[in-house]
């Protein structure tokens, strides 16, 4: 429904297009915000105020249930436990649990069906894909229970940011609800009946800046939910124009690593604090920002382990989900790290504090018509027949998608071309290049988007020197 609603919205004129976008949000609300959502919300209101001892006991109950379920319902964990000569009943402490081997993305990609649990998931099971930080597509099914659980936690993060149900909020993320080649306003849709303004993150172009800022100011949202790169683009444009701040209670960022310079400029432009949310596609860990500005490992979301990495003086994020019973994963390496906490938070929650998230640092792509497009992992979500892929830009308006084929390379290339053109537009030259391997950066990590443009060209005209001091 969500994807088809976006495709429909791109073909319809003004009011009908807004109606299609609104229909998407209504469908999401019907799916996510029923009695189960309210029940989870009530539980979270209690668990976030647990003492450390209460929280540990509550977590352990959830973890025991997750371990028993994984062993009883999945081929992978049944074989693993049997090979170790143990049963779920043998795991009686955190030390026992830590003896289980850490699972990686490669493990899942090698045996995806063996991680899927058998039976008993209800009528609604959705499957989504991601490339993560590696450019290797991974598809994970989720049951309705997991979807509602996730939504309840994100809802609580909005409450921490100063939003209340019914108040206005703006959205600047990866929804593709406008024709990519559209070059006249509006570059936004009002969501009828949801007090929401959705701006297109695929139309961030200097010529469109004034209209986007004016629409945002007139709408008057309490909060903005956005990719860090998109929110920073708007913020730097506003600061470069010398306009008064567009005041909000908070800006909630997620899905990309929030850089210090982005945070500074966003807070200046919108006269509020940035509340950064870190989550994983596999739903095994989450880090949120409380109203005091502290970063917390969300201990009622999943069982998180922060394991020291002596080489980098950082902490590896290892997580275990107890919400997605259709695809249980125990001790999963999220592939990201966090800095150690510099000081405790005085908010009173027992959730552990962390430093900044040291995750993905993808570049943005500059299109031929001057748009800055970030968070392009959507290009790979529906891809089949590729092991991994990477977008490389050496000249503005041109990109090359390099990919390692897995099977029918020609078909995979065609699918990547279609997806990229949907998000970059017909004027931007896109080519695909099958390769035997992709170059990796430090510690063997693959950067999904690599820009080789000079900094002024990469940042566009909206990052003047006086803003970046």
C-alpha cells in the first residue's frame, strides 16, 4: 500500500495527489495505531521509569522468551544450540547468553530461510529491504506485533522531543510522492486529518529553497522529522538567507549519522534541540535522545550489548530483538559503533547512556539540475541478483552504480537503473557497471555513496563559509 500510494501520487494533479499521500498515512495509522499500540505505549510509559533492578528483571524475562522462541521455531538456532550441546534452559545469566556466537549480516544472507520462524504470526506479515551500510540487499519479514512495537517507541521519542498527539509535525525523509523532474512548487503535500506536512527530500534545490522554507514557516510545526542531511540543507539555506529562525520544539533526525556541524546548524536555524534516533533495520537495537539531551540505549526496545573495541576506543552495538517473532535474531552485530558516554544523564531513566553514534557517513549526490539527494539506499531495496553495490559520483549530474552481480547481472543492472532514475530524475546521467569487487574503506566497510566532487560543488550553494564556522 505505501509504495503504491506514492506511485499513484506522482501521477495525479494537486488535490488528488495530496489525497493519495493522505491515504498512505491513513493506512499506516490504521495498521500501527490500534489497541495494541496503545497497550505498548502504556507499558513503555512504565518501563522508562523502572529502577535499574526492575529494568534488568523485565529485560531478562523478555530475553528468555526470545531465546525459547528462536530455538523452538527456527532451523538456524535449533541447529546452533544443538551443536553447542545446550538448551534455552541452560542460559540463566547474561554471562551464559554472551557465550552464544555473534550473528552477522553475512550469516543471514547465507541462510535467510533458516532464520525465519515457523507458524503463528497472524495474517499480516510484511517484508522490507535495506542495503544498510554495506550495499548488500537484505530482506527481513516483520509481523504486525513488531511494526506496532517499533511505532510505539518512535512515538515516545517524539514525546521526548516536545511533541504532543494532535500537534503539527513536518516530515522530510525518503518518501517519493512527487515526480522527480518536477520543477515548480509545491514540493510538499499536506496530509489531511493528520496535522502533517510532508516535504520532498528529492527536490532540495536552491531554486526551491524559498518556497520550502515559506511552506514550513506557514505550517508552523511543533517538530520536524528528517534525515540529518535534509534538515541541514534546509537549515543552511535559511541561515545563508539571514532569515529569522523557524522556531520548533525539536528536530528529530534518524537513518543517517548526525554530524556535529549538521547538529549545530539545525539547532541555530530552528532554535531548538536536535533529538537523534538510531535504529537498525533488523530492529535489534535503538538509541534515542531524551528531553535533557542525553543519548540512551533504549533498554525496553531490545537487549543491547555495547562491547569495547580496543582498536578504536569505541563500543560495538550487538543487539537481540524480542519484538519480531517472525524473524528472531540473537546477538546480532549491527555493524555500527558508539563512542563511550562522557557523562551520565540526569533525566532519571535507568537506560544506559552512550556517546555519539559512529555509523554511516554517506555522501550526497548532486543532480544535473542542482538538487542535493541523500540517503539513496532506496535504490537497492528492491534489487535482486546483486551481492553488493555502491554509487559513485565524479562529476555533478552523473553517477555510476557499481555492483557485484549474483546471478543475472543484466537484469540487476536494469532494476538499479530504473530505481536510480526514479530518485535522481531523467536529466541526471546514470550508468551501471558490473564489477568483480568493490573497494572498501577503513576497517573493510563499504561506503554506499561516494562523492569525488570538490567540497564547494558537493555542498552546493547553500553552505556559505559564514554558516560553517
